[in-house]
C-alpha cells in the first residue's frame, strides 16, 4: 500500500511548538490567521509539545490548533501534521501506543483525520514491521492520510520503506530531519534515500535555533528569547551563538547582501534557500509574535537566483 500526502504544501510550514507556550492561545490564533491569510497551508505539531517546558505537560500545541480549527472552520484549508513517540505519556512506537496516541491527538485537534502522522523518532525496541502495521491500520481506517519519519537514520528509513513495500503496508511519504544552512548532514545521509524513494522533506530547525535570522552577531548584545526562560531558552541561545565562528560570520554577510537585494528579512532568505533544495517541500519555522511571523512569511513567495543559491551553499 503506497501512501502520499493529500496535498503537497510547499514554501513554508508553520511550526506549532510555541502554541500554548511562548504564544498564548489568543496570540496563537492571530499567528495562524495571518499565516493562512498569507497563503500558508501546513501546520506542524506533536503530542509532546511542549512537555519539557516549565508548567506544561504536553498536548498544549495540538489543543490550541484544534480550537483554532473548530472556531475558524478552516480544517479543509490546511494540512495538519503531528507526531507520536516522544511524549513520556505516550512514549515509543508500540502498536497499541500508536493507536491510542492517534485517538488522543484527534480529540485534541478536534478533527477526524490527521493529514501527516510522523513517528517522532525511531523505536529500536519495537520491530519495524509492528509499528508500520499499526500506522497502516490507521491509514486504512481513514484516521491518517499519510505517514512520515522524523529523526530517522538513513539505514532505518530505507529498511522501513523496504518492509512496507514487501508487506503492502503504508510507507513513509515524508521525512522531518534537522537541516538548515549550517547543519547539513542530511544532504549526505538521508537525502539520497529520500530522493531515490520519492519522498519529501520538511526540515525542522530551519533557522538554526535563531542564528539564521541574523539576530546573533559577533558584536553581541541581548537577544529577546520571549516568554521562554531558564534551561531551555539558555540552551537555545547558546546553540545559536555557537555558530558564530568564521564560517558563520561569512554566511551572515552573504545573507545580508541577498536580503538587501530582495528587500526581505534575513530569516526569509535562509528559509528560501532551504525551500529550494531538491528534496525539500517546505522548511518548518515557528514564530511567537506577529512581528516574527512577518520575518518568515516572505518565504512563501521568495525565489532566489541560481547564483544566490550557490553563494549560500558555498558559504
């Protein structure tokens, strides 16, 4: 049984990890309204968002998205992606857990189907045949339209596809790896499998935890991390600052030039480069304010020249 996305959203996927966390429900609704009004079609979430944040337990992002879908009546206008396997409450890819987690997500999302349902990460303790059979059951039941693999190593992705083909099970149609202008292991590892097998890629951390927005500079200065505080915010900021080596500074210089030429924010150029890569359907990026959303929305329509893409690739 083959599985393909009901539509193939391109350009930009809005990350839902901030909903119910650094963006309260009202702000999240505003962000979702503005994203769809600008032509955005895809929203990404997970049942585990944001269980690691102080005061949250998980499921908050899906709950906010579900309320927005219900109140705005926009279910048919967007592709909704979510994930299973990382939340402590529904950990792993055991068949019973996958099916129970899917029902939980459907309730929170207030919908009868999930467009793209990812295994949030591989589960070495569960045979691939078992979890693929569970995903296949959800697809056949109409609860899930397509399945995807997030954070899978290339060999495990390839073996999962082989098993699906052998047993006529729903096969992964999409991947969600860590990939951006400065973190490019995907190109040598998963990308060959993705291209050979006709999958599509929706990379996360498309802005390298904020570095590729251009807000982290050699001269330093305070960076607003929003409502997030403590360990998570500090770790994110330190990770972004770690890119400020000679290569990172040179890359920022190229980004600045291209952004100025197109009169768009640096963040949009960073994401447009990612969106232009051969196996990428759309990068995932989140925003906790309308101002931040405005920095990434030009990605939906920005097209970089071959020379610009090459200059960024070589930086």
